[in-house]
C-alpha cells in the first residue's frame, strides 16, 4: 500500500519545487484556428479570383480600347481599373497569408515547438 499512496498523472512533469502540467491547445486557441483558417482561405480565394478577373478584363478591354477609341479617357479608365484590380488582389493575398501565418504561429505555440 505504500507504493499507492500518491497518484501521478502521466503528463505531469516535476521540475525542482514546482509541478508543470503539459496540455494541448486551449479552447481559445482551437477557436482561433477554426475561425481564421476559413477566413484566410476565403481571402486567398478572393485574391486569386480578383487577379484572374483583372487579367482577363485587361486582356479583353485593351485591344478594344486601342481599336475603337481615339480618345485617351477609356484607356485611362482601363489602366485605373487594372491598377485597382492588382492592388486589391495583392491586399487580399497579403491579408490571407498573414492570417494563415498567424494561425501557424499560434499552432506552433500550442504544441510547444
């Protein structure tokens, strides 16, 4: 009976005078990952769709403006729309990658690596 008067948990680590329990990720960390993964994926998908739409629109609109319009205003509008499309695509991509990086760092902190 002397060997059974203390019960130890398998995940208990004793260091000096203090006891540290190793555990998995907290509920807040799990909810953070479950929330940010779809957001990051959606933003990356929006970045890809925006970039694709901008390139297709630019490929279609540029020859039409060159052939049918001697006025520079439509060309300026096309350039403005192309720049706006590339900037918004970059913003969506950067936001998606930064949120996925945040999730990855939180996951690494949760696992202790």
